[in-house]
C-alpha cells in the first residue's frame, strides 16, 4: 500500500511540475512589437529626423527642431513588407539591450510594445551588437525609399 501511494504521489508531483513548466513557457510569450522609431540628430543645429514604422505598414517621416515635431511625409506599405523588420527586431532582442551612449550626433531606435517603450542610443555604430547596425541601416533605407517613392 505504501509503495503504491508513493508512486501516486510521484506521478502527481511529476504532472504538477510538467504543467507548471508548460504554463510558464506559454505565459512568457512577449507582447508583439507594435512600433519602431528610428532617429538621428544633434550637431550645431540640434535638428532631429527619423521614421516611425507601425506594424500596420504606415511609415511616417518626421523632424523635430526646437522641441516642435512635424510630420514631413507619410506612406502606407503592405504589412508583408515591414513584417520582416519587426521579426528581425524581435530576434535581435532589441527590447533587452542596454545602450545609452549619446554624442554630438546621436542615433537611436525605439521599440514600442503595448505601453512599454525601449530606447537604444549611440554615436558610433561600432558600439552596437552584431547585426543591429545592418538592421538599422536596412530599415532606414527602406523607409527612405517608401517615403520617396523610390526616387
């Protein structure tokens, strides 16, 4: 009887452990990235420019001078065109990186997930982790073409 009871307890503990692991794995899914903002600015004029990319495919080009932000242009592209940039931002784990090294000319990425925004700032691209500089440059180039109509 005692041997049978200990087996039942072992099975229950094992099942509880497996359920706990499965539940914690399932609940650790992160909120998808909803918006990516790229920017650069500084120097003597203090002009800041950049792009805001929405998961829905809306790309806005903006500039900020003297604390006043203005939209310069907007484009709508298919979501399938921006999806790879969002997926790559997730695989690069941009939301977990810590980089805050502004300089005379500063570049940045903001990743927005729900109510959370995470920002990386740098002045020298060699301080970026592998792959981030290439991803940033590719997304910036894509935005320039989307806004400019391929001009």
